[in-house]
C-alpha cells in the first residue's frame, strides 16, 4: 500500500480564507508538475429517478461565482441537471497526492457566455460540437465519421452555427469545497470550506 509523504502537513494557517483562491493555488501546482489534464474533474449528477451517474469533464471557467464546464444540452448529464440542478465534482492530482471535492447548485451560463467560449474553440471542435447527438446511440463509428466529415466540408470557410438551445455551459456554485492531502499511515488532511450566511467557514474533518 503506497504511503503519501510528498507534502508537509496541510494546516489551517497555511491555506487562504477564500477557497477559490486556494483552489487556484493547487491548480497552478498541478499544471506545474505536468499533469496531463489538470483541469479534468469527475462530475456526478442524479437524474429524476434518483439514479446517480458520473463522468469526466474539463473545467473551462473559474471565478468567484464558481466552476464552469460545457456540454450538449441534450446529453444525459444535461437531462439530469434539468431534473435536479445540483452536482458534485472531484479533482484528483496523483502527482501531488491531492484532491479537491466540490458540491453545489448548478445553473446554465448565459447564451452570450456560452457562445463566447464556443467561438474560442478551434473550428474542428466547433463542428464536432454541432455534429454530436451526445449520449444517443449511433449505429457505427463510420456513421458518425461521415456526418462529421460532411459538416467539416460544409463549414470549411463559413462560420459554424451556434445554437444556445443545443450546446452551452453550466456553472457549479459551490456550497462546499474540500481540500484533501495525503499523509502517511492513511492519516490524511481534510480541510473543508462551507458557505454559511454568505461567507466561508473552514473546518477540519477526520480522515
């Protein structure tokens, strides 16, 4: 069983009082050590029938309001969020022996915000976004590739149309952010920020 010994103890006095600022510090550390996808997070949702599902998405926006990601609005995760607009997300940075856990309500970004990000993507990624009928069954890879090739040709020189009803972003507004850091003997550090009365309360949890 591996022991986590890379870091000094994670103490309350060493973290920022603002969890978003603290998250940025840890994310910067993950980028510096060369994580392949430091912005990858496991996103968990619950559908209308109470069935959970999880998948990996990429963090594509971070500010004082929360954590943003983008997807097809007809996808399974989007249907779940329409029924129950709450989510949990987890980042795992193994090279740092650190993890961050987030819980909160989820809201759609505005169409303006979503289109601005859509236009910032490479042309091919824009075409792929409008081509995919995300989460629907497809007969074969060849069928999907044919549809993608047709759209790549169609929009080779023209702007890719953006439909805010089909594709866009969400923001997780965190009510809880937990910072986990490995320690030896499985006696890990867990510092959790909870949003209470418009501010953040910092507490230590037992491992």
